[in-house]
C-alpha cells in the first residue's frame, strides 16, 4: 500500500460545568456571602468523576483576572 494522509476531525461539545480556553479548563463556583467571609469547603467533581476537596480560607474568596 502507498502511504497516505490521516485526517482526524474532533468535535468539541459544550460541558454544563467546565469551559475551555486554550489548554485550560475553567468553572464558575457560586458562593454565598457568608461562605466567602467565613470560609467553606466545596467538593468539585472532575471530568473523570474524581472528587476534589476545595477549601476557601476565611476572607480569601477571589475572582479571576
């Protein structure tokens, strides 16, 4: 057989939680004011169904950018 070109087409669909920007994944995490001021712990489910514990220290809530 003669060698030929291999063409791969990838369709990206939107995810209900994560958004993609270049090589990075982002998610929006909504916090109540009391959680942002007093601290809280949230569990985030990843794309491969693992659960990550995300802790916010009191007064350390942030916004990107």
